[in-house]
C-alpha cells in the first residue's frame, strides 16, 4: 500500500509540478550564490548562446514570429498557491539568445524550474517539438496586486543581458537598470555587457510584502552574485547586494584576445531614453514637443552639493565625468509630469518612473559617469549613468557593494531636492555674436520666499576658453519661478565641449541645487 501511494504521488508530481526533479537541500543566500560565481570566475567565460538551437535564432525567428509566442497566464508560477507574487517566463529566441536557467527556493531547499513548452501558446508556429527541455528561459516578469486588489499587474521584468525594470504604483515602464556596465562610453574599446545567467526565485509566504531573488552575473571579464529584495508600493524599492570576482587576464584573453582590463566598472548603472525636450537644439519633425523617459541627472555629492544635469541628445557621443567620492545618491529623473508637454496618448511619458540610487554606506573614492549617445528616434536607450570606483578590484578578490533602487513618481522628486531646476531652454542670442543663450527656471519653497525686489544672484562659470557675456535673474510671473538668462560665447575655431555651472545665491548662501551642463557645437 505504501509503495502504491508513493507511486501515485510521483505520477501526480510529474503531471502537475511546474518544477523539475533535482531538488537539493540548501540555504540559498548571497554566500551560496557567491561561491558559485567564484567557481565560474576561475574558468573562462562560456556564452549561453552556444546552447540556443538554430530554430530560435534570428535567421529563423524574426520579430513577427517571435511575437506569436505568448506565455499562458494561468501557468504563472505560484498561481495555484495564492501567494502575493507570481512569475511568468519569457521564451528564448529572436533577440534574446542567451538562455537563462531559473530555480525556485524555500527556506530549506532549491530546485530547477524546467523549460515547459505547454507554458506557451506558439500561435501558427510549428517549432515546439524542436526545443530542448533543458533550454532555459529568456527571462521573467513578476506580477503583484500593485495597483488594485485582485488585479495582477506587472511589477517588474528581468530580460536581456543584466537589464531589469520595476514599477511603482500607477506608473508605466520607462528607464531600466542593469546589474553591471563595463567600459560603457569608452571611445578606445567596445563595451562589455555582462548577463544574468542563473536565477533563484524565493517562494514567498502568503503574508510576505517583499520578494527575494538571487542571480549569477557572468561575462568575459568577471562573474558575480546578486541579491534582490523587492518591495512593491507607491515607490517600489529594490535593495541590492552584490559580490564581484574579476577573472585573471589569461582567462579573459583566452575568450577575447583583444579584451583589456576594464577601464570603467559601472556600479548601479541606469539606462534611459532622451530623444528631444526643452533643451534640444537639434529639432526633429514630430508632432510632440518632448519625447523622453528621463529629462535629467540629479546627484547628491558627498560634500553636500546637489546638482541637476539636464539630459540631451547630442550630435555625437558625450561622456561627462564628475569626481564623486562618497557619493550619497544619484538618479535619472523624469521631472516633466505634464501630459501637455508630450501630447502622447500611447507612450505615457508623463507616467514613467524616476529611478534613484541610494548607496549602502560609503562607496569610497570614484567618479560618476554620464554617457549620452546620439539617436534619431525614440526606440533606442541612449543615456547611461553609473558610478566607477577609483580602486579597481584585483583578480578573484571579492568586491562587495550594496545599494537601494527607488522606482518612484513625480511627487517623490520633491523629497530629493525641493528647490530645483524645472526647465532648461537653449537657443541663439541676438545681442552677442556667436553666443548661445541658456534660459533656466528654478522653483521651490525657499526660492518662492525670496522677495522680488531682492532677487538672488546667479553665480555662473564655464570652461574651455568660453566666456559668459551676460547673466541676469528675473522673476518669471507666468510660471512662478526665478529665471536665469545667461549668454555664453564659445571659443572660436574649436569644437571643444564647454562645461557650464550656475548656482543661485542669496547673500552668501546658495539657494537650491546647482545647474550643470555640457554644451558642444557639433
């Protein structure tokens, strides 16, 4: 009788379980995953692309065919358990050519989540039987009752390289974060894109308010372990801890003989899109007046200074570096929240999240990088921001860091910087030959308290042989702001970029954040 009952249980598991056999007794935590990352780093990198069958390659599975493959929502992980989170999987193939292996874990065990063809509707495609069961997925999305009870909305997705996106309440997808960026924006070498190759998804308890995830990150130069604690809400937060192990040079060159040690190690990288906005000098033929997922970089420096750098879509790549020891926080923000600025009913740019990076403790000495790539349309993410440590880790020595990402709406921006820049506009100046005119609006409670007959003073400077021909401050009654109009004459016979800074000062005290910008003629 015991044998029969056991056989029936095994048959039931085979028919219904969304996970495969191979469960192991283990306590999954950052150390558990870091040990596996260290073992990975002691051997040359092996790309998961090698495991992708030809039927899923771009030569056989184009965009239209790939769109026919849909995950069956009723098959989402943890649906039958009535838990606060659910997980749906993305099918590998087309653009997503690096299969990801996914595991589920509890307090005492972990087991792989096998690739199941019946999880997907293939439409008119006849490829299901050509896909190995050990294939893995392209990635996954997380569902949660984020916006309303009994309505399962997307909380986030992890798809492609080390990219991921999360949402706060009533927000729409916009910018992305990444696990790591290597040599992003460096002109003398190509960028290296690490990938999340393995995931462990923590099965939640019925009353859990956060989801726990672990991942292995791998690339030619390094391997690493990542821990995510994701808490949904008005502002959704992801508390992240990571351990990186860089490979020895001979292991790197065994895979890519041209790959040199990483010049920049981009921690907590953010990636966004800026096509055009208020400060755009290159005009595009479009019915909308602004198109962007973020309009500026806000930075809290270690010395207490707060500055705002408006984003731009430059004619050629711009790579600006700010020395930022013990940085307190930075983020790519969407400050323009008025639908009228975009007039787009389908891409709700006024409802995308701002993302703020809050470092755990003191990250030490390093630089904040902003990379702006030239783009001709809104389908490409062309903005990257990250922090690069001055002291680079030695091969196979653990490099540990942590931070929290805040995915938030426009009201949260006021907590980051109450007295702030709200708009930047640029154009030619008729008074001074060759000059560019920068019109900057500042707003906030401290600024509003300044009497109109005692306006603040604009402290302005610029670099690169340029000079400020004029700068004055006036109350803008139409917007209720203080407006700075500064006129910069660029140096003659050079295409060098010009760095500009502007701070409002009342008496001897700075009022609000500092406006910074990098302008170039081409």
